[in-house]
C-alpha cells in the first residue's frame, strides 16, 4: 500500500523561505545558470513535486549547468534525445514513480499549482507522443506515468472556473506601465482592456473555422488558446473601421506572371498601432474533459513606431527597433505562486532564450546547428525574423505568411489574406476544442487516461 507523505514536511518553513526569496525586477536578464535558485514548488530539494519538475523540465549539462528551471515551455525539440537516454530517463521514471506511490498530489491542494503542474506534464506528454513508441519503448513507459500524474492533479470544472485571472492581477499590480512610456524606448507595458470586448483593443476573429494563430497552435500542439488583438491609436471605433476597410479592399493579392503577391496598396494602419498575441493554458478536468482556464501564459506585444519598410536591410534576425517595439510577458511559476504581478514577467531586452518557434527541430544543447546556438539568443531580437515587414504586412495572422525576412511584398502569397472581424463576445464559452481533440497525441492521452489505474 502506498503511504501518503506527511504534508507538513513539505509545507513548512522552507516553502515560506521560497516565497520570501527575492524575485528580481521584471526586465532583468536571467542568468543562464539557474542552479542557485530556490525551488519552484518547494525549496526542499527532494519534495516529490520538485523532483518531478526538475526531472522533466530542467536540462542539466554535463558540467552541471542548468537551463529552463522556470521556462514557459520544456527544453525539448523534435530531435531531442534527452529524456529518452540515461541518466535523464531513469531520473524521470523514479520521480514520477515516487509521486504516484506517495499520492503526492495531496500535498498541494492549491489549484494554481495543480493546473500548472498539469500543463507542464501535458507538454512533456505531447512531446513523448510524437516519438515512435515502437522504436522507443521508453517514450511509452514515461508517457503512461505522466498520464497518471496528470489525472491525479486534475481539478474539477468548478475549481478551474475559480482560478485567478492572472492577467488582470498583473495589470492591477501596477508592476507594468499601462501604456507606452515616454523616452526613446518604451518600457514593456501591459494595459487593461486587452480582454475586454468594448475596450480600445479589438480582439480579432476570422471568417470560417480555421484557427487564427495556426503556427502557434501547432507549436504547442493545441494545449493553449491564442487571442490576437489590434489597437489603432484612434481607439476602438477607428480599429473597427480600419478592419472594415481591410475586408472591403477588392484586390488583396496582385498577380505577377505566375506569382501572387500581397497588394502593396492594401490599406495601412497609422504609426502608434499595436498588435498583441495572448496565450492561455487549457486544462483537462477531473472528468477528462478539455477546458479553458483563466491562466494567461504569455502576452506578446508589437507597437508600430513607424510603418516604413525596414526589410531591405534586414537579415534573418535583428532588432525591429526603431520601426517596432516588441515586448513579451511570460508566466513565471515562481512569481505566480508567490502572488507577484499575476505571475507575469517582462522578458528583458537582452535576455537569451533557446528558439522554439520556427527552428530546424534540432536540440541546441545536444546538436547545435550553428556556433552559439547552444547558448541561446536574445528572444526579443528574434521577432524580426518573422515580423520585419511594414505595418499590416507584418501582421502574420492577417497575411498568413508565417515567416520571411526581406520584404514580404517579394514573397509569394499562397493564400489570400484573412478577412478579419471584431470577435463575438462569447469567450471563453465558445472556444472550439475540435482542433486539439483531433490530434493523435490527444487520442493517445485519452486512451491512457481511461485505461490506467489512477
Ligand atoms: C518563427 C516566426 C516568428 C517569430 C520568431 C515570432 N513570431 Fe510572432 N507570429 C508569427 C506567426 C506565424 C504569427 C501569426 C499567428 C500564427 O499563425 O500562429 C504571429 C503573430 C504574432 C502576433 C499577433 C499579430 C500578428 O502578427 O499576427 C504578435 C503580437 C506577435 N506575433 C509578436 C511576436 C513577438 C513580440 C515576437 C518576438 C518575441 C515574435 N512574434 C516572434 C511568427 C513568429
């Protein structure tokens, strides 16, 4: 019989110490080496939650250097071998075994911790689901343990509905200015109203069932939902009118011989316009149903200082400033659990990260493609590789062109741009789970969820 661990051991003083530990200022650069940080769930190093988190989330190099402790997404790429090889594989199996055998889910009734652990486990599960189970039996073994742990920490639909709206908490905390700040470059700002349906931001919807952010949806295998918002400096009415003009434009594509390009005369928005992409986590409730949650995982913002075309001099990566200012706010478990600024932190201007979206799929820690890749690059300097075009031509959810340095007007447009409307006020009730439900990884999870012992 498994013996439930005493919660006291793990919920005592060390946890308070972790909460009281300095959290650093938002825009501060994070050191690549994070081993001196307190734990995420507990600073007791062998706390079962902590062991699971570390075994699955933290990448340790042979020299002991650690990466990814509080990263939003796991450090796993399509070609990674990390979790399938020793010693990482056995470490992960024993951490999960210990978690399950001791009913460690009971140690933290806190719904926030449970929903976050579930999303993290789910990300690892989906990565394992993409590995061939025939040639990699270890992937199947680990996936089973993870599915069981996910089910153990699942919340009821009532508990999920009552989770805090951390975006609103971040805005209310006053930790970030509500709009662009004066000076040559703005501080990262996080305004109220991104989620309001009558505020100055207009949330976008498109005609037809196709998702508005397919690249991002694919990238996270549908575990998050994405909202795209637009705001012209003239406010809501001006934004709605601009969208109408864009929709009514008769010829969004022009033909040049065999090739089709975006029409350079498409209506342009004025400088001062901003676009935002908000990502929220989904969860699986204790009945095995997919559900939305109020937990914002990240917000990306691009503010157009000018709509000139920086692209001709633009290489593959680089600064979009002074044409656009770019910001990203990521969920930090550490800040979230400590109740600091809704858990959101602004990514520092020089903060290095490993690229996730739009990579070759190689694992930079195992097999870097080019010199320096194993150390990561400033995240905010990567935005230019997919958003360097002037104004509306850089709004990829409109153009459907996902990438392309150089001027986008030179890129062949395979499809017509989207027809964008202001979204209906149904969110999140109207969220369509079919995309995720249709994924092979979800079918696999659902099968295990139903078949395995709790
Ligand atoms: C590898 C390509 C790529 C990189 C790098 C990238 N994005 Fe995007 N981004 C996209 C695509 C593609 C979309 C459209 C939605 C989709 O298909 O998922 C998008 C959408 C957005 C949107 C919503 C408005 C729009 O353009 O549709 C914002 C805001 C945004 N990105 C900000 C950023 C910021 C800030 C960075 C840098 C931290 C960044 N992006 C880096 C590809 C990229």
